[in-house]
């Protein structure tokens, strides 16, 4: 699992996603990129990469996590997942 401050692209460029993953040492891995907000440039740039999936934090699920060998979260997305899990744990403890 890796956490980056942000994952932003100026334009829809698959090559740019490959460069970012290579810089992170993830170029040959299956990667699930988790974003906090919709980002059409990242989502569309990554869709041609067979081992890369992009999902928003609210859609994160066990199936997608287990299908990928690496998770790449933006800091904001990780915060949202932590909030959601904290809420679920608190709800579970109210029995």
C-alpha cells in the first residue's frame, strides 16, 4: 500500500499514468488507485492499462482490493476510508 499526497493529471494521457507508476516502482504490478473525488483525467488515462484500476473511496470493496497486488491511495481518499471504517466500527459496537 502506498499513499501519495495527490494524483492529478493535466490532460488525459495514459503515458503519464505509466510514468507515475514507474516512479513509484509499480510499473509491472497490478494497482488499485483509490481517489477521494472523481477525476476524469486519471480515470480515463488509466483505463487502457490492463493491470490498473481506478476507484473512488466510497466504492472501495474487498473484491477490488484482493484483485490487485498494490493499493495506491491519495491522502484524502485514505482519510475517507478511515472515516467510513471508523463509523462502521462505532455502529457495530452499539448493540
